[in-house]
C-alpha cells in the first residue's frame, strides 16, 4: 500500500508541474512567454531538457521506492536489507528443460515485433 501511495504522489507531482508549465514558461516585462512563442529548435531543446529531467526524476523515485521496499521487507523478514536485495535480484540458472522449452516456444518467430519471449 505504501508503494501505491508513493506512485500517487509522483503522479500528482508530475501533473502539477505540467499544469504550471501550461501557464507559461516565464515572464518578460509582464508578458508571459509560452511554448508557442519559441522557435521549433528552441521547443525541441526545451523538450529534451524536460525529458531528461523527467527521466532523472523517474530514476530517483524508482530508486526511492525500491529502497523503501527492501527496508520494509528486511524488517518483515528480520533480515538485513542486503540479504533481502540479494534474494530479490538473484538469478537462477535455467534448467536444460526450461532452455529447450523457451527455444521451442520462440523458434517459430510468431511474434510480430520479432522479439523473443522471455520464459
């Protein structure tokens, strides 16, 4: 439930930041400058800056959520955060049977995008 609350918080923060930018980018001599006032090259540059900021914010929030999850699970399991992280991220070697099944399921190439399906 706590993770859902964090997602909701991030969602609302992104909505409010978008709403603020809809009011204008900045003001010069009392005149609001909006996205439409910028040249296409400037609009692209601003988009790239905002996208980079969004990606960095998303990465930060994802890290925060993961860290909180690991801390909560560690407390529930009475283990260290590192022990829980190791278990969460452990990758077991697939069996020969699983490898063959995955190969058979994916060799036909029945996916339209050409990507193989993960087991």
